[in-house]
C-alpha cells in the first residue's frame, strides 16, 4: 500500500528535484539528462521521500527541510 505524502513531504521531494535541476541547468529537459544526472534526481527525491516517512513514523527524527519559495515548483499542490 503506498504511503500518502503530506504537503510538507511533497514540497521536500519537489525541493530535492529543484536542487538537482538547478545544478544541471533548468534549460535542460528532464528527458535529456544523462544517466548520472537522472540518478542524482532519483537519489535526491528518494532520500526526501524516505526522510518524510521517518518523520511521519518517528516524531523524534530530523524535521523535513524547509521549502524555499524562490525555487520553481511553488505552485499549490492540488488535492
């Protein structure tokens, strides 16, 4: 059963994606990322997802990183 992501967790995953995209360059379409760059995206988003799961199950764990509103993807998350 998939674990639903909270708004904070979704924003953490999007922030992780934005950080990698910023390093690669926003002008490069995701479909044109090299294997190394695509792996960076997968690792960054997966780590943010795993951190969100730990935060949900263990309140003593490290809090999710704050969302940086200057990054892209700051559209409201529809539900």
